[in-house]
């Protein structure tokens, strides 16, 4: 399965740029996106769709960075994107949903509960309902009972195609998940916001601003710390057929995207 690595949203935060690392997989069931980054509607009306947090994240909001533009630049049609698997419903991960109205959107049931039926003040402030006001076709999943690479709760997304697994990693949000994609030669584990910076995996220094941001927005800080330890252990095992990536680390993104080469 051919996988393209896309940056669908540069953000100029204090201390350096971040990316919105999106995967575009060419599967037998059509194109599959993992997250979407910012979308065309976000660019047209950032005040409404992104709200005050945009002043902190300072997204560039470049038309060429939208997933829709990059799908078309690769020679595909918008309608070719049949499925979108989202790690969670933060605005920098689902802004492009409206650009692909024909796609089924796969997400954990817990994340739908937290975003669409919030029960905490943090969740009511956090999510931007305008980003799903177009009525996407949500397919809810409850990863449980299956193990994957040591994770206790996972679900193979057979409704899409072989080679897609949704792995429960709550903590950043109520229903946050990682998405594993089998490229044939190795697995890519898109960890979403389960970690922000490569130093979490390697034990190297993580910039203070990112550490504070990660803690400040966490739905459950203890779960976030547990996820960090679990992912660091997985990274240190150095399994040759597994690559971990974060949604926002620009160095990991650059290494996988390569110089002018977008396929895995």
C-alpha cells in the first residue's frame, strides 16, 4: 500500500514551527486519509472555525497545504477519498473533513461522546462544532479485546481494507486513538497527539513550551504520562517493521516525507 506523507498545516508556535502530519494511503478501497489538518473552510473563516486558540498556534493557513489541494496535486479527485480515520477531534486534525463530504469518517465512540456530547467544561471549550456542521458520515468504533504490539485495546478497520488498525490511546482527549497503517514493508503508527516531540521517545529534552502545552490541554494527565512511557518503550525496542510518528513533530515528518519523495 503506497502511503504519502503530507503536511496539512504549518503552525508557527513560540520556539519553532510545528506541522500537521497527515497520511494519505492508496488502498484497494480507494484513498484513505489519517487526519486532515486544516481545511479550505478554515482558511476562509479562521475566526469562526478555529477561535481564539489560533492566536497561540498561529497556523499559516496556506491553500497549498490543505489535504484537498495536495490530493488534487497528486492527480486524484476529491471523490477518490473514501475514508478518513481521525486520531481525535481537535480543530487542527479535522478541519479538512468538510472538503471530503463523500468520505466515511472513522473515529472512536468515546471521542464522539467527548466532542459531540461533552460532559466537562474543558470539552465544551475545546471542540469546534462548526467543523462538523456539514454532517459527516461518522463511523464509530470501540477498540477493545484485540491486542496490537502490546496495546490492549485495538480494532482492525476491516470495513475500510486490510492493514488499518485503530489503537485506543486516551489521555490527550477522551477518545484519542493512534492509527496503524500497513505499508507492506512496515507498519506506520500515527500516534496523533499522544506525544508532541521526538524527545518523548528518545529521552532527549522536550522544549518547555511543548511540555506545558501537552499538560495544559490533556483530558487526563496520568493517561498522557502512561502513553509516553508505553510509546518510549516501543520505540526503544526498535522493531524493524514499525515506525512511530507524531502529528506535529517537524523532524519526524521531514525524515518520512524525504526530499521531494512523499511515499513511504
